[in-house]
C-alpha cells in the first residue's frame, strides 16, 4: 500500500475532509462554467474509490482556496486534495490559464508543495520535455530502474544500455524465454504467455523493452489488466496504489501517454482522449490492498517459479471488480 495514500482521516474528521475535498474538486471543475461530463465522472470516481463516502454531489458547494484552507488544516489531506484537483484539471479537454490560476491560488492558500501544479503549468506551456522529466524523476520508472540495478548490479546496467541502444542481448533473451520450462500455472509461464499473446518481445530480443519494464508487465499479469489504453491507465492506477513514489506522477504518466498525447515512454505511441477516470481510480483502489511494492521492492525472478495464484495471495492482490 502506498504510504502516501494508506492513512485515513480519524473517524470524527472523515466526512468533513471528504466534503471539503469534493467541494474543491467541484470548484476546479466549475472554473469558466458548469462542470464537464469528464469532470463529473472524475469527481464521482474519486468519491467512490478514494473517499468512499456516499456524499451526493448535488449537496456540495464549490470551495474557495481560503475556505478549503480553513476546513482542512492538516497538511497530509491538503496535499491529497491538491493532487486530486490537478488530476481533474489534466483530464479536461481544454484546460486554460484560469484553471492554472485557481490551482496556484489553492497551493498558496494551503501553503504546501506545489509540484503537481508546476507539472500542470508545464503541460499548459507545452514544455513537454519538462513533463517527461517530472515523470522520470518522480513516477514508478525511477523506482523500477533503481530496483533492477540493485538486484542485477553492473550486468543490469549493461543490459539496460543495450536495450536503449536497440541492440540484441541473446543471453538475456534466453533467460526470459527459459521461463517456458517452468510449471503450468506459474507466474513465469503466465508472464511469458502475456508477452506472446500481445505480440511483445522479451528483454534482449530486438524491439524488447528495458528489463525494468518486466515489473510493470508482471503487474498486468498479477492484477489482471489488459493492454488497451484504457487498461494501461487501470494498471498504472493499480501501481499508484501500492507504490512508494508520489501517486500523482504515476497517474501523470498515464495521462501524458493516453490523454494528453505527450508521450511518456518510447515503447508505445502517445494517444489522446483515452483515459477513463473510473478505470484509473478503481485501479488505484485495487492497488491500495496490495501489501508489497511490486515495482521498487520486488524481484520477479524470486516468484516466477511459484503458482500465479499463490503469488497473488501472498501479496494481497484481490480479483479485479468488473467496471
């Protein structure tokens, strides 16, 4: 479970903080006019999968930054609310300077780190290399690379370098293809079946990903996620739920790749308008139940020989709920 998301408000504060958060989401959605359909879907998804209180949206009034600051003095909840507001703003079809101004005013009133708002500013100013840098520094990618280097040492660094240079690594490819010798039902066999069913390559093969990406692919397998843009957003939400990094930047990875058309990975082409907030936040809720960081604190080779269902039980990975 992501430590930045694991805590819950004390019972006596839960509804007040939930209503303030939803009122602030409604405020950012109402800048310039009535909330758009995707904004309402985002607010509903956050309510249902993160706040988890049956608060009718029509019972809420938009909060000013000052009203939010008065209602929520706790820094932790201020941080979460600002991140939610920024995700909502990024999902809008045409976010503008007026939305940026409201986010900046909120960060000032709350007196908290405005890193999410800076990322929104980079998007608005078409400073896409800075967006990619934000993602590389703060999302799951950094943790995956660091964990792989920790587990594999100098040989791992050479493997990553060969992949970036688009060079084959036959020995590495043979290691992954050797997973076919594991028992049926094992995680390793399931991973290899996932790769082959989707027409992907394993690390070391021409066109294969850098080896740290295997951890992300294993999240597809363990969590039961497909590979459509919608499903990719779901598995990234899943990772945001259990990872140790700032969940905002893992979700930003999904939005940059599948909603904003910026492109946050060289492996797949960027798309626009494909993110579904319900799938993202349902995935995040799914990840909150996982007991281990499967990106930064796990070596899949330790568990490849084990039955897939045993690995799921070991790490508290529940079956997905139908959307």
